[in-house]
C-alpha cells in the first residue's frame, strides 16, 4: 500500500465540524450486488460480500452468531469456493461517489484463518487509494463475542470509500454491519456507478 501519514488521512474524532450521517441498513437492491439504494456496491474482488439476516454464517466455527441487535450484516464466506484454496482472495465493497468525511461501522473477525479487513479512501477518480484502517487476525475469540465499533473521521473530504476483506484460509468468515458514512451537510451522493 505504500508509505503514508495516517495523521493526514484520518483526523482525531474530536473535531466538531458539522456532518450528516448517511446510514445503511444493508437492504439489497434488485442487482443483489448493491445495498441501500446503491450507497454501497460490490464489484471487483475474487469473492462476494454476502448479506445475512440469519443468526450465523454457514460455517459454525467462524464468523458471528447474529448481527448486532439482530440487524442484518455482510460477511465473507471463506470456506465455499468450489473447493479452491481461499487464501489471498478478496471481497471489495465500494461507496458511491460523494464528499465523505468519515465512516462508522461494526466488525466481527473470529476464525483461525481470519485474514484482514481494511478501509481505503480516495480523494478523486485519478487519486491513488490510501489505506486508513486495518485489522489482521482474530479480534474476537468466539462467534458470540460482541461486535467491535469503529469510528473513522477523514482529515479531508473523500470521493470514495472501499472496504476490503482478504481471506487467509477456510476458517475466516469476517463480517461488517451498521455502516454509516458521514458527509458535509447538503453534499448529496452521486447517482449509482
């Protein structure tokens, strides 16, 4: 990902600048690859993000047991890829274009081969993606452990945000939920990609 200064990309969350929340309840669009009226879409990557309204992922020894507060969540199923090795495969979730100032979300990373979960931002279409947050390895020790809340505030407005999950083996179902993008008030999202 290259060298970068995290202080420039992500600012402390104590800033009192006005912002507007744009939540996503993870409702599917008719395409089955977009969520919340195209606020988030999956394209690229090797494996999909999958919406789950059931308590657990299909693998009983990895992933969460239920979404936070019983709400839906997205997860990456690492053990069902036509019997191919899932190591190093990615699932990518992109935001719609906008003037994004932050991202709040919950995540669950339980499994022996959990891999990584990362957030990247881009200031404009020609700019390079910059990694602003990353977690690697297990963050929970059981499927029933609570979800972890993360609050990211960007030091400048971002054109797009993407979340990338990378697998590290068969036992690595990671999940995200309660996605909330923040933006400058009156900065409406652009039409669908």
